[in-house]
C-alpha cells in the first residue's frame, strides 16, 4: 500500500462515504505517512469550512422577495378566475385547415340572404301595386 | 432559520399573508443554496421564482415529515438542477484558465480556509462537481437524496464527490501539496 493507492480515498475520510474496512485500511497508512496525514487534515479542514458556509448569507437582489410574492399573487388570481370556454384542439385544427372553404361558404350564404331579401322586397312592392290598382 | 409550525399550517390552509411571511423568513437562506448551485445572481433570481411557485403549489401536500426549511431546500435544489440541465454547457463557469489565478490559501492543514476563498474556489468548479459538493458538504443532503436530484447511482456519486473535494483542494492549495493519485493503466 502506497500514497498513490491511498490518495483516492483521502477525500472520503472526512465524510461518511467510506466503509469501515476501507477507513481502517486508509488510517493505517495515514498514521505512518506525514504527507497523507497532512492531506487528510486538509480535507477535514475543508469539510469544516464547507459545512459552515451554509450559515454565511448571500444577499439576494433587492426586491426579489417582493417580485416572488407578486408572481405568486398573480398565480393565485389566475387560478381563481372563471375558466374560459375551451375549443377542443381537433375543432381548432379543422377550422384552420378549412379556412378558405369556410370563408367562401359564409360569403355565399350572405349573398344568398341578400338576394332573397331583395326578391322579397320586390315581390311585396308588386303585391302592393296590384292591390291598390 | 427556524420556522414556526403554526405559520406553515396557516400557509398550508391557503392564508396568503402566512405564505408571504414564510417567503420573507426563508428566502435569504434558500437564495444562498440556489446561488451556490447556479453560480450567478441573474439565474438564481429566476430559479427562486420557480422555487417559490413550486412551494406554493405543493404546500397542501406538505405533511411535515421533514422540517419546512429542509423541504424548501429540496424543492430549491430540484428547481436549480432542472434549470442547469436546461442550460447545459452554457451553465459552465468561465474556463479557469482565462481567470486570474486564485489567491491561494496558506497550505495550513489544520485551519479551514476562509469563506471568501472557499466560495471563489467552489465557483470555479465544473457544474457537476460544484452541485454535488454544495448539496453534500455545504447543506448536508444525503447521498441518496443527491442521487435522486442528479439522476446518478450512489456509487457513481461517491466517486464524483471525492473528485470534487480533490479538485477543490487543488484550487485552494495548488497541485503541489496534494498527494498524486495512482493513474489507471491505459493499454
């Protein structure tokens, strides 16, 4: 067992990731090796420094909490609004695919309606003339 | 941060003021985690919005098995990981070779490096290493929890954590004081 073999386990010595057997094996080497002992101590210091970082606050941007609160308020309002009627995707797709046909059918209907109205008006005028004659 | 259970219960029942009070009391601590995971203020602000929307949406399902702050941290880590996955390579820190060299800590093995140097060294790590170290060593997530968050096996994750600690030590102390590892033979 030499330093190069032990080195890969040294970062695990300060954590809870190594099995008991590996810890014993690594510690046996570390006890007799000044450079691995120093490195192992360095990892312990790193672990202690890292765990205390969580208490170090990082200042969030000003008004972040207010922006989040506003976003949640909007979400709440949106949730409680009445749901608008929804057109099924199949119907929306069918309308989009046949738009030209639907427009020309609509135009034909309007033209037919106008022609019928004109014909009725002309007929009413003729009937009135005959009746008055 | 310690959060009063009655406040959580009121927010859970839908009291908007209780929710805003929870937000006010927790957002700085949660921001610390999110910022350390994503690495910059702009992305952290986006992830925070997503985090608190998720908290608000799932508050009714919170049963109090874990402390509220632990639960909030989990949601924040999950939102940050989703964000980082979507960003892909864009989320990687600037190539360290282009950065000014880190002012190295005196290689004293017994004293922890100061917080500023640690934060800077963490920020230089590749995202995959930084995220596992932040969750495991800074915030004390379990390996099983992190494995779920990053989508890796616990075995693979252990290796990643060891490599990340080693890389962090190299950033802080330099390669010359770190014991070299045995290289795998390549045929």
